C-alpha cells in the first residue's frame, strides 16, 4: 500500500469510528424517549394510523441498513429498493396494527 492509500484508509476508519460513536450517543439519548413511548403508546394498543407511522420508520431504517450492507449505497438498485419498501411497509403496517 502506498502512503496515500494508508492515509485514506486511516481517515475512513476514523470517520467510521466517529459515526459509530455518534450512533451510540444518539441511542443513549433516545432510550428514555423510546421507553416512554413504549409505556404510553403501546400499552393501550395501536390503531392503523399509529401503526403506519411505526411501520414507516421501521421500514426506512431496515432498507437503509440493507442498502449499505449490499455495498451499492442508496442509489445502486433503487428500483428494487422502492418495490421492497412499499411491500415491506404494507406488510409491517398491517402486522403491527393487527398485533398491537
């Protein structure tokens, strides 16, 4: 490896470490809000409207993780991601409304 490639790899590694640290901090900061949401909103049951909101965010997070894990980023196979998004959203929406 050349010196330029090593610097680039080190820069990328440090950027990933900072992003993981920020993700951890965000998770710690969101935990009380998420537990309060679970205690107040999930206890009496969810309707179709609330289930749609939960399903949307769950679907977006899942598909973004899938896109980055595939290595193509968000634009590599956008047509498949959109079809997957809508089908996954409908299934999760109806299942969340049915279960909760």
